C-alpha cells in the first residue's frame, strides 16, 4: 500500500481515551478460563495468540493498519505488533483510570463496545486482550501514538505500576508481549503450523493485510499477503484437486449493512468443502450466513437449469449442487450474534437474508454472462443426483442382503456378548494373523474383532455409489451399524469405541490412513463424537530371564535395557501377528494397561486439506507435504 493506510469502509471516528467503555471483573477468567478461551489445553493456549492478533486485524478492517507481525520468542513468550492507531492512553473521564490499563485489566473494556470506534470487529467481543493478560504470568504492552512511546507491565493481570512514557516515536501501533501462565495451561509450547494455518487464512480474508510470522527459536518464518482475497483462498484449498472451471466464481457486494465476499469453485471430486467466516473469525458450525448461501445456491442453480432446458422433470437437492464444491463465505457486519462464547455458529438473522439476496442476484448474473460455466455446474449437479440415486439403491441392496444373511453381521466379525453400545469396543485389525491373536486375546464380553483382508478403497477418489461395491467397506458399515455417507446415524452405532489397530510399518500406516479417510468422509459423526481411537501397540519387548517389559519408543527401550543391565534380549515387533494372544492383551487391549489415542479434529478446514493432499490424485502437493514433514517420522518400518 506504499506506506499509506487504506481508507476504511466507514468514515473514521475519534478513537481516544474516552472511546473506551468498561464492564468490570477479571477474577472470573482465572477461575473458569475455559468459559473464555474454550479450554486450557493446546487449543486454549493458541487462542491467546488469536485474540491479540485479532485486535491488529480489527485495525486493518477499520482501515488504520496494513501489517501485523507475530513472533514466538526463545523465552516462550509471544510478541504481536501492529501498525494501527495504538490503544488509547490517557485518563478515561468516566472511570478515572488510564484507557490502556482499562483495556488490559477490565474484562469488557474496549473500543468494540463503542460503535463509533469499530463498526466491525473480530475477537471475543472486546474481552480478548484482558483475558490474555489474566492468563499470563507476565505481559508487556507498548503503545506508539501521539509522538510518544508508552509502556505498562502486568503480572497475572495486575499492573506493576502506572502507564509510563519511555520515549518518543514517529510511528503508531501496539506491541503486546505475553508469557502464558504454566499454572493455568496444560502446555505452554506453541505449535508453529497451527498458528501458520490461522494467519494464512486471515491474510486470505483480508487482502489488504500483510501478516509476518517468525519462530525465533527455529528461525522458521512466513509472510502472508494475498491480493486475490477469497478467490485466491479457494484456489489454495483446491491446489490438490482438479477444478472443472477456472477461475473461481466471485460474488461481492453489500446488503443491509452486511458486506458479503464469496468465492466458489467446483472440482471433479465428490466432497464438499464450504467454510464460513464472520469478521474474519472462522465459524466451524456455520450459522445463518451459511444457511443463506446453501438455500440460494440450490434455488439459483435449479432455476437456471430449468429456464435453460438443462434440467427436465427433475429438481436437484442441496447435496447434489454442493458435491465437489469448494467455497468461502466471508461476511462483515456490526454486532454479530453468536451461539456460544467461542463463536462457532452465527445466529444473526440479518446475515441469512443478506447472503441469500446477494447470492441470488450475483450468481444469476454470472450464469447469464457465463453460460459455459453455468452448464458445467448444472451437469455436475445432475451427475451427483444420478450418483446419489445409485448409492441409495446400493445401500438398500446391502441392507436387504444383510437382513437375509445369518445374524445380518459380517461372517468375519467376532462380536462381543455385551449389547449396550456404550460398553462395547470394535477393533479393526490388519490381516487374519493379527485377527487370530486379537480374537483369542480379547475380552469376549465387550470387545469385538473385525479383521480386514487387504486395503480398503480410497474413498477420497471414489464416487459415492462405488464405495459400497467394496466388500471391506460394506462389512465395516454393517458392523458399526450407523450407515454411511450423508445418512449416517450416530444413534444406531453398535460400538462407542472403534479402534484402528494396525502394524507399525508402511502398509499399516497406509491402512490406518485409508480407514481415517473413510471415517472422516463417510462417517464423520463418529470422529466428531470421540468414538474413534488408534491402538498403540509396543514396538519392543525387552527381556532378561523371566523378567520382561515392553517399550513404545526407542527412549523407553533404552531405559529398560539400562535398568535390566547386561544380557538383555530385545525383540522388535514388526507386526501384531508376532505377538501371542496374551501379549496382545497385556500390551494393547487390556483397558488397565493399554495406550490408545483418541482421534480428534481440532480444525475442520485443515483436516479437509490434509485428506485431499494425502489421498487425492495430485502428486505434487503430497510430495511437498512428505518432504516438509519427513523429519517428524519415527519408528516407521519400511
């Protein structure tokens, strides 16, 4: 921007000490931090960074900043700097307190409560930076404005002293450095890639912003700036997919004070990847803006298809017109109403009307001006409808077949005697050898075993109607009991723990990834509800005479050898079939001694990208991913 700040979407207003409005109380934050940042695990820790960065992004959206810099420092702190106006300093007349101190110590103090200061904003309704302060053992705030540089420091939200002038400055902006409190958080180690993904997304959504990110401990850094905005975002999400039209369809405008920025592009795949944002904040559960988008998309495509003779005697459903669709819905609006403190779902009715009205007008115009692309989109929907009908017939046939067969369950399934799903576990094991050991070693009361013969179909590349042609997938669907695809019913599952138990080699890793892809794409509620687990069998058996122990990594193995002394024997388990039934029970299946990892999806957008990269057709993004993460691989037996 050639050093000049862009003019905001609204006329600039006075932003000074009296712009700050306060609602008091910080003690509650330390007492119940989960209410404010979601959790005290890694997700909550990273949320602290998001809150400070969001303040800088708010300045960008208001037209007063164009850069935000984020640093993970070697001492474990994080520094966030922006070139906005700087948090106001000076005595607030109403509160009799410095405005900077109010922002950092009063829970609901900030310019976001004053419509004259911010028309739109992200963050937690203005509580963000004070929450960060309350949950940090130390925080340093530096403000540059009015030709001066101001500073104030805090410990667990309490000021060390008054705001002081520490020098002069010809710049404006705010710099916050904070040290997360180890007494609050389970971990204080920041994950570069989690933050990297967040900042990349924010740069896509704010094409006028540049976000610089650096980990000073590792020297790793990134600079994010995207002139193409949300259209470039969609192209980035589709980098491992094959688009059936290019460029993405861009729909931009304003309705009833709501700014709408939408980009959509269809691929030759079968999965839907539609993500929504409000004031640059990701809404993973969607909400009214997403509802408006979906309803308008379905109606507009059907109307165009029928008016132009492309649809005869049929009406496409919502799932049909969204098959293979990648889209970003980004809106900006004053005072959005969310369901819940962490803003997972938008509840503002005005957003639905605004998005729906703009979509109907702009998409209809686009189709009229681009009939070739419109025809491609309608044909994609027709293909999806035909596939849906074929998949329905396949499911019906599978249900009829299973009902006729003895017990209606797969013959290879060794079921448990317990009938309460909440007490039942299903182990999916690789091959007959491991299946035999697992069947003998299990507790038959509550543990069921289903061995797989070979690798299941890669559902990332398969049409929905072809998925049930795969015998292994059919057996899994029938055994688990909830169905498959859009009709999956979590209330009908037969086991509340579905455990993937494969060998610790390349084939085992591949089978595990294929199964996770199946669950994520076709049985996602299983993962969302915490019913999918990864078994963690030991890699080594260390023995000396009659004494033996098991090690799950090389460090544990070395420690066991050291404790037992000379003359130890070490066995490397390359496959589960090498364990006898008792060993498999003792190490991997006994609830008292086993190790298991619950499969959790923290970021749906990132998960969608990873499955597309790892299991899609395009080799180059997969190669880049493997090269980037090769150093993280341990104990993978080729």
